[in-house]
């Protein structure tokens, strides 16, 4: 039984093996060959890598690039579509150099290119995408330097297309093109009428942040004509939002975009490319539905809808089939990386033992609560109502100074005992009562995990994005505790509030009770798109150590760690905040020396304290597991 939904969101890359460990099959051409996660963790331990860490499966990146490109190729051939697919990877989704290099390498046979949305991203793609047959698409708001850089790209024979997001960019580009005497390749981004749904739906509609209205597009054409540059207009672009969950919206957008392409072509605009942006979704919750965290279509269906819709409209309108460009980022990167970390403790409302035995002269509230403890025969609703009322009265009484602190502690302990008892006694009927059914959530423990949600799962905190979480051991053992995951930041928002459990989303998740002296590790999956790079340093928790894994072709299931990228040290994050850590170490040393001089710290001990401070500066920002 797939409690954590691994087989559903795993997309063939992740499954649970017979030994109860997560298996990773990173190569889509060899789905039967699995890497045992436990072996990966063991090797990381042997290398002295501390938690939390990011694990990247480079073969998954390569697989996703191949799947997307080959699906387009095959569908284009099958549909007798006359254009080609020439995709680009938008580096904002994950700008890590190793990720970009891997994608370009895997994409070379398909002339797969890059997309940039800002000046620094453009500088990166300028250096990395030097395939003259691949596209470089330039989105985002632009200044003179950005546009001049694009003209430099043209001088270097790159197919660098400047997508005009607002009219003034076109005017600036014309001026610079004349100044440098370079012909640009121009794309026009259209504000789309289709209204998409989901967390990123504001990317389309009249009030979208980017793109030209229909009137502005027509004006842009006139403007290009006046400047004798209409032949530079090569591409029509649209993007209606990321993580599109409903295939019907995608189809609607493609029909709108294809119709616009056709009409522009008929007006004499020599467009060669139709760029459908990003949006191809990921089934994070494994439900294959239109929830915000899922998609109700396959990649094959997505591609077929695009190819066949564009073909049909172009044939009807009697215009050539354009080359198809897409800017999929999420689907290329999401599966390839995960965060692994250790649980460092448990916060439990029921876990404290306290002697509740009666005492002479105790307050009647204590006696009343004890009677409820010993009344399992009561109807659960009635018992719960009474317990809740006593708890409220207890609080009032404590504020008035009527109850002692020991009486408070007894009442609190008994209250949670009663709730535990009620929860265990619920049957199908009584579970229908929302208040009683919710008791389970209130009794759930919090497992403290050694990571920061702000650094490693920014969208989970910001927009409630769901990411699958699974314990990485004991998966063939029945879980015996319900808990939620809290991070180690000093922030009450540092919690995960949504989990996959069977076919639904729960507020907490079944896990295993922690054992003394046994490390309990969890994995947060599908973090490769956006989460890997969008995190911040709240509480000064820095970037994680990264482990890059490649599978071995010769031996089934074999892998090797190709690279370890150390995470940020405390020193590094402090320096990013303008601290001078040499100065800090000197100040602390000076204070220690003063205590030594005054005879309060023995000299040898003083040296140890100085070393300790310096070692911590060079060390991890996360909780150290003493490796
Ligand atoms: N292209 C543009 C213009 C975008 O704004 C985005 C992200 O929202 C993308 C591509 C990538 O989209 P996705 O990650 O959904 O593939």
C-alpha cells in the first residue's frame, strides 16, 4: 500500500523497494535499474557529509530533457507537422551551473537552448549557450545594457531573441540596433485573454505584468515597418502561468496563440517561431487532477494538444507551421533533487509524564478533570465538551491566582490523556463529528527536522506549495505516530502543514516513533524546480551541502558521488550580512585573553575556547550531528 504516494508522484523515478527503502531509477531508458537510497545515505555518511543536504540525480535531469524533446519529435513526425521543436530551458527555475551544464549537455542532440529573464541570467546564458543552432530567449524587463548584450550575442552568431515585454523596449532596441549596426532577432510577447487557474494565474489577462496588448502588437508591427525592421520579428511569445493543472486551459491558450500567429503572418510579419512559454505541470500530490499541486494530463497529451492544435489552425488559415518553442523549467528540474535531513527531536503535547494522584484539599477543577479521566463510558462528544470547559475554567482560575502551578500541571496532563482516550475510542459514526475528528490533528507530535523551510522549500512557506515528504527508513514497518514537521528556525511559520497520505492531503503524517541512538531521516522530494534556488537565509541558515549522484552504466544499481559542493559556513552567511569574521574572531579572542590575564580562565582552556569559536565560524549553519 502506497501510504506516502511514492509511486504516484515518483513518475517512475522513485519507488519503495522490497527491503523497505526508497529506490531511485534515474534513467528513463532503464526503469528497472534502481539505486537504493539507503546506500546513497551510507556513502554520504562515509564521506562525512552532514545533514541537511541536497541530493541531485543528474541522470533524472538528462532523462527529463530527453523525454520532453523526444515526445515533441515523435509527435511532430506522427502529425506530419512541418515545423520543428526547438525548446529552451528557463534558467530562473534552477540556475545552478551544474544543473544548466547537464541540461545543455543532454539537450545538445536536440539543439536545446536557454532562456534568461534578467541581466545576470543573460550573462550566464551568454557564456554557456554557444550552440549556434540553439535558441536563446530573452524575457523580463530590459535596460540598455541588457539589450546591448543581446546585440553582442547576435554579433557572435547566436540565435538570441529579444522578447519585447513592453513597447518602450522596442524603441530602445531600435535605437541601439542602429547605433551598433546589428540586426536583432525580435520576439513579441502577447498578453493572453485566456484566464488560467492555480497559484500562478495572474500571468495572463489584461492586468498581466508582462506582454503587449493586441493594439500594442499592431502598433509594434507598424513601428518595425517604419524602421525597415519588420523582417527581424521572428517569434510570438506567450506564457499564461506555471504549474498549469488543467489541460483545457493549455489548449485554449495554444488556440489563442496560434490564431494570433496566423493573423500576424497574414499581415506580412515573417514569424518563424511560436513560443508557448512554460506551464507544463508536475503531479506533486500524485492525484492526476486539477488541484494546484497536480495536473490532469500527461506530457504526451500536452505535446499532442499543442502540435495538433497549432497544425489545425495554421492549415485552416493557410500559413506555414511555425517552429515550436517551449520554456519548460519545472518539468525538467523538479524530480532531480531532494533534501535529506535528520529529525532532531519531538515536540509532543501528550508526552510529559506527571503525577496526577489526588491530594487533600485539591481544587474542585482537578477533581472534576480526574473524574473525566475515569469515565470512558461517556459519549465522546459529552466527555470532550466537559474537558474543554474545565480547561477553559482552569485558565481563568489560574489568571485569578486561584490554582497552584502543580494543580495546573495536573489538569493539563489529564486533559491530554482524555483527548488521547477519546481519539482512540472514535468509531465511524463519531468521526463524522468534525470537532472530534480534529482531535487527531491536535494530538499529533511535531518532529523537529534539521533544515529551514525558508531556505529549502520557499514556496511551501510562501504559497502553500505541497512537496512530498517520506521517511527514508523503516518503510516496511507500520508507522506508529502521527506528526507534522517543524524546522529549526526561530519562526512559528517554519512548519509544513500539508502532507500526502494515501490519496489525500493531511495536516500531519504517519511516521515512526523515534528510537534512542537511531538516526531518523526524512526526504523532501521534488525540490529541483525553484525551491533549490529561491530560498533565503532567514535566521542565517545558509545553502545546503550538495551531493551530485550519477548512476554507473556497467553495474545495475551502482552509482557514484561525482561532486560534493560544500554548504555555506556560518562565516559565509555572516559575511553576506556585512560582518567581518576575522574582526569578530579577534574581538572574542581579546575578551578570552583578558579573562586569562585576570586568572579567570586557565591559558590552555582559553586557547581551546578561541579555537572553538573559530571552528564554529568555519562550520555548518545547521545543527551539527557530530560527524
Ligand atoms: N517562461 C516564462 C516567461 C516564465 O515566467 C516561466 C515561469 O513562470 C517559465 C517560462 C517557466 O515555467 P515552468 O516552470 O512552469 O515550466
